[in-house]
C-alpha cells in the first residue's frame, strides 16, 4: 500500500534524527528534512512539562529560539543565561515578531489553550508538537487536522508511546487486516479523578507577574484565583 510505504519513509527519516520530534524545517516539503539540519523551535508554556521540553529541544540537537509564558517569572527562568532565546508573554506577538526564524512550535500550555495556540502556529505554516490533549473536543481536533492539511505541515501530539516504532507497526498491521475486521473496541480510563469542583468564592488580585487574560485564552472569563493555576492541566502542570 502506497500510504504505508510513505509512512515508513517518513518514520525512517524521523528516526535518522531524534525520535519523537517530527517538526520539520520546510513546510513546503516535509519529506525533504535531513537529519543533520537544525530546527528552530519556539516553546509556548514553560510549566513543568514546558521545562522538560525546553531541555529536550537542545538535547535533540535543535535550537530553542523563543519561550512564551503568561508568567514572567517562568520566562525569566527559561531564558536565564540563554542570550539567544527570546522571551514573550503573548504567543501571537512571538509568532508575529519571530515567525521568519521559527520552524516549529511546541505547545505545553493548559489544556484549554492547546488548540488555539496550535491553530495560530499552523496558520503561519509552522510545524506543531502539542502536548496531550491536542484539543478539547472533536470540533477543535477536526479544525487542526484541516489546518495541517491546508498548510502542509507536520503535527504530532505528545503521547510518547505513539512515537514508537512498535505502535506504528501495530497500526500498519491493523490497517492491513492482520487480525481481520475490527467490530468492537473496549476502552477504559485508569487514573480516576476528583470529579466536578466548586469555583472558589474569593477573588484575590491578579499577581503583577501574571497576564490573567492570556492565561484564560479562549475560555470564558472568570475571576483570577491561584487554585486554577495549580490544577492538573493548569499552566504549571
């Protein structure tokens, strides 16, 4: 099958570089990426996951050129002693000012902002690596798929296991009908959860280092409270 052949060729090219990073240099031809090319990556979200990515990008042999976070303290921490890394609070300004030198964007914001940041990058022809979940609902996911197809860019969601050869080979086997027709699939979620939470009643002032409107992003407005920042999926998650 030609689709499978193309997938294998793509994986072979990706494996020649660093596994897990498939954001490529030239959006006009994702297949032309060479293993010895260095990519210029911008990071949006510098919480704990963002910190990991900020270190993973140079370890993978690529250039971290910009870091964006609504918390100025995290910007300072991420850019400390890195004169070649620019800091921004607003990802839109970052893309406008540094767009020419950015090949790809890594997104590690809170969940509710994933699709908005990813879409902005895709519309500018940037390849995107987005932490899970890549979208809040099916509509957002479909929009991102259409944008990636329209702008001919590579995308990847940060489910590390899905970057492995074993996962890709399993998918190929399923597509080739190795186990026959799949008529039923069972899924389960094993991490539990705390259920619905009540909104905090008090409204403390917004810290001077935080841009609360940018933190909210596409979400409906609500008064600031530090509880939101610390929740799983929050900016600091």
